[in-house]
C-alpha cells in the first residue's frame, strides 16, 4: 500500500470517529434515520405547531397597560359605571364588558400612572 492510501484511510477513520462522538442537534428541522441495510436517510422533519409565547405575552401586557391608562384617565368610579352600563347589551358587548372589567393588574398600572402625573 502506498503512503497516500494509508493517509487517506487515517483521515476517513478520524471523520467516522468524529461523526460518532458528536451530538446531533435535536432542534434542527431534519430527521436522520439509519436503515437496516446501512444507508443513512435524511428527511425534513414534520412541521410542528409552535405557540408564539412571546407575542402572546406582549399582547397581554399591552392590554393591561391600555386598561390601566384608560382607568387612570377616566377615574375608577366613572370607569366602573361605564362598564356597568354595557352589561344588558348584546353578547359581543358582554364579552367586551367582561374583558374590560377592573382587575388587580390594570388597577395597579392605573395607580402607577397616576403617581407619574
């Protein structure tokens, strides 16, 4: 055997050793499967339904900030009376009334806004 062939085989052996010792990234978008006959099949992973938690939390924070700003601007008594006025309305307005009712978070935001002004 020639020296170049031995060098080539040594490089191939190092590559195989590296492939077996490295960990595969499980969050990648591919699926690696080894067939019984020795072939390695690489397929695209199934798309998964991801929930955008950051976006949901940002929307909730914006809703509480808006409610707090409205409560600070109008005053708690006027705000509660306006919410009470909408109760005997349509189903959609009743859902809006339930959503806009005073809660501890928006009340705290309203107090913080009042202390700033």
